[in-house]
DNA sequence: AGGGTCACTTCAGTTTCTGAATTGACTAAC
DNA sequence: GTTAGTCAATTCAGAAACTGAAGTGACCCT
């Protein structure tokens, strides 16, 4: 199966991955959450080639994750900003940061997160929406909904 | 800059991304969190080609995210399991699932998460480790540590 | 007039990925 | 005791994606 076909699966993880689950898209998102808005920023801070960057920004814009806005007429110059949809990718990026800090870092974390409303440096964590306790993989049991379960069983059989 | 060079950056997001931030790696992780362990499961449920799968599993094993274990001698057969390092990628996968469910889904979510200890279907959320309140992008202010900040300023200047 | 900025586009060469076939060490069925 | 099947791969040619460098167009600044 080609990468692009992930978008047509029932699984919403597959769909999300086909939209934002690649190396350079994550780098662009990181940059935006650090305040980057311009093509140039992205190019310098992420190291992506201009061609790639242009292609990815177009895709993200087409899917509604970011939006392009002129910040100057004459000359016409654009910058990119996140939509509500894009902003909600923050947990995905932060989560990778935490993991990277813990398992791949070799000193203090290069970026700290300050929680504006309480003023503290924070290490955001996943908690259960129902009981409020922190959650990890072993606390979670996935339950497949019926139609999706059937789809997966089918894959198990044929071939 | 080539994708592989991301691993050599100071930024721990870049490092994490170079290790697990690609389409098929996410699909493998999804599959493992749904209980998949064997080469065959991965192939069928993710749709990745055998060559790719083999390469990715090797990389993840080499980096310590998963481990390979024989589940049968004669014939020697292997399965893959997560290490502690791998298990801690759960929030990253869940976070993408939540986002996909909300923005890319077209019905009820194909997978629900049950919080074992409280028994409820849950929608895990990011909360501040200090005050316990839910957090989103606008509540967070990134603060660059000194050496990293300097590194980024430098990038801003030279071309 | 000459140089610089910014957001790209173009393109040749390289790398990575896909799909299909094949391998090797077995087991299970006829 | 051949034949078929299972499983975890590997091999390979063709296709797709990415890189790095150069170029473009609409300006501005001196």
C-alpha cells in the first residue's frame, strides 16, 4: 500500500498520520508552536528544502491545518498561521518533545513549557477525562467499534 | 538538510521525529498498541511492504523502542514487543487519534479507550503537571534554554 | 543601476519506497 | 515422503519522493 492510501482508511490514526505524520510536517509544526510564521523561518530553522516546504505548506493549507495570510501588499508577502485545527496538534508535538527529552536528550531540555495561567514550568501529562488520573499505555484498553473490528478481522483473513 | 540529520540536532523534537516521526513507524506503533506483535500482523493491518517493515523494525529495535523475541524455537519465529521506551510513545499515538477523531472522522470513533482503573471510556487529555488543569496551545509559552536559543539565533543570521 | 529580500519554482541527480517474487526453516496433510 | 502451507524475512526493478543548487518575479533601499 502506498503512503497516500492511509488517508482513505477508516482508522483515524491512519488519516491523521497521512496528513501530518511525516518528518518535515512535524518540524514545521514545531516551528509554528515556537512562533515561526514565514517561509524563511521554516527553511532556516527546520532545514527543509524550499521545494519540500512549499509542497507541505500547500498540503497543510488545503487540508485546513494552517492558513496563508498576506502580511504585506507591495510586495505581496505571505505568512502562515495555524487554524483551530492546527492548534489542536499541540499535544501531539508536546508529547513527542517530552518523549525526546526523556529518552533522547543529553542534558536539560532545550525548551521548557510555561503554563501561562498558573505561571509554572510544566511537564504536560495525559490524564483520564473521567477520573483525572494520569494515564499510560498499561492503563488503557482499546475497544474496537463493531464495523471497524469487522474490517480488521477481514484483513486478518485474506492473505 | 537530509531527514537523517534531524537526529543530530539539539532539539529533542527533531531527534524524536527522526526516530519515530514517519508514516509507517506510526502505523507500526498503532498496531502494537492494539496488540499486534508479529511481522505478519503488521504487514496486513498497516499495509506496509515487507521490505519497509523489516527495515523499520530493525531501526526501532536498534534504538531500543521495541525488542525482538523468539516465541518459538523450531522453527525459530520472532515477535516484537515494546520496551519501556516504546510504551511511553502511547501518548503520542493517542494524541493523534484524538485529533483524527475530531477533525478527520466521519462518524463515531473506530476505537474507544477504556481506562482500566476507573472503568470508563475516556478521552485522555493533556493537563498541567503543576496545577492539573487541561492545557492547550494558547496556555503554553515555550521558553528556550540559553545554549539552544543561541543556536537558533545563529541559524537566523547565516543565510 | 546595482544589490538585497522574500516566497517561491524548476530541474537533474540521489534516495527511498512499492509490489511482486523468492528463500529457508520448518510443520501438517495426504 | 512428496506436496502444500506458515512465517519472517530478502532481493530487485521500476516508481515516487527528496535534495541542493540555481533561477524567477515583485518589489525596496542606496
